[in-house]
């Protein structure tokens, strides 16, 4: 028994030392972020109100770029960043992506000797993998919690109202102020960004995957927003009449009822009209605004797509060339 106890103790000591080493290596890149504004709620903890604060992680030390959660810095173009060594510097928000709850801040890196964290491959994560959530909620007392990947591919209606997809669920607890901090693997690589935790339940904490961060951040730095393809319509999910479904041999019960077509948009140029029901985009069924967003995400600006719509009692096919950000879906 003594031998078994000593072996177990040695294993736990090694595990503890490994976790501590990872935390020590990554913490210099973790910062506290403060802004004035209001936080959100309704079951999911998105941040605190009055003086909003959260965490962030340096991803480009040379140019002073820091990634954080959009809800941490929403409503402001400026923030105050507390570095891991206690220094406080002013930062400007250079990009935002409410749809993925991400934002990029920039500080003047001159003389700061910033340390950047490494982005890992979130696609390599499996349920059961060890992860460590880091944050700097107090500015001088960094926080680390450990857990495992509980689930992958989770969805959550974000603070902007859009459906966030592909989220990482972890049992690593997100304390208040840890939003925007990194979720790292056993190698000290950032595999996610802490975004939300369920107030009414324990062990349900969600992070934006590193793959999304890696895809979004270059656009936020270069353009201030993500360059997403848009059609230029406003509408809502609507049930198709049973007779239409039967007459046209459709395999779906819902589509997007178009309420408005934005002037000079791809949809307008294609001939889409208010009252049309969009049911397909390039062969992919469209059953609501969320599924339309998913279908659009598979394309890029400038792609020509085929739209299949119901207009009165007829099925109509139109060609549209997708436009850029700044238009409705």
C-alpha cells in the first residue's frame, strides 16, 4: 500500500508541477481589461455592469495587439489594460466581431516588452482533454482553473443576438472577470477564449475556439470587422404552406420570409422581392436566418450563388453575387 501511495503521490506531484509550469509560461501574456459600459445577463454571465471588466491575451507582442471578448469592451472605443507585471496602459479597440464575441485592442508596445501567447489547434481537441482557463480579473492577482473539455461544437445565442457555433464546453470554471482570457492546453497553447458561463448551473463554461480567433483576428486588425458575405435581406423564419410543400416536392417545412430587400444589395440586383420565401442557397436548404448565416459562411465575398425562392405559388431561381460586410444577411 505504501508503494502504491508513493507512486500516486509522485504522479500527482508531477501533474501539479506540469500545470503550474503551463500557467507560469502563459500568464505574462494575460491582461486585465477595463471599460465603462453595461454587462449582460439573462442566465449567461457575460460580464459585470457599471465598470465593465474582463481579461485578454496578447497575441502580437511586437505590434501590441490583444484579443478579448467583445462584451467586455462593447460600447467603447477605449479601454485600460493592466499588464501581468502590474503596469497599466491605455488601449484602443481596433476591431469588433459581436457575432463571435471577439474584439481586438491595440496598445503602444514601445518599451513594454510584451509577451505573446501561442495559438494552438482547437480542431485537435477531444472530449476529455485537460484544459486550463486563465484570467486577470483583479489586475494584480491572476486566476487559473483547471478542467477538461466537456463537449465540442456547442452553440449559444451571443450578446449580439447571433448564434455562436462550434464553442468549446469545459469544466474549468470561469470566475467573474475571466471573460476574454485564454483557455490553454497542456502545452500552453491557446485553444479557446473564455466567453460565457451558465449562472444557474455549475460546470457549463463556454469558450470561442482558437480556430475562430485565428480566422477572425486578421480581419479585425485590417478592416475593423469581419468581411462576411451578405445577400442584403431582412426576414424571419416562416412555415411553408403544406400545399406548396406537396406541390413542389419540397423536403423542408420552413424557409426565410423576406420582409425587406436592401437597396443596391446583391439580393436587390438578383431580383429578390419582399414577400419571397428563400428556401435554398446553392443547393443548401435555408430554414431560418441562422441556417442562412451558416450557408453564407461557406462562401466568400464575390461568389455567385443560386437562390431558390417561392414567389406566390411558383418556385423561382435567381443568381446573386455576394457582397460584403455592412449589409443585413
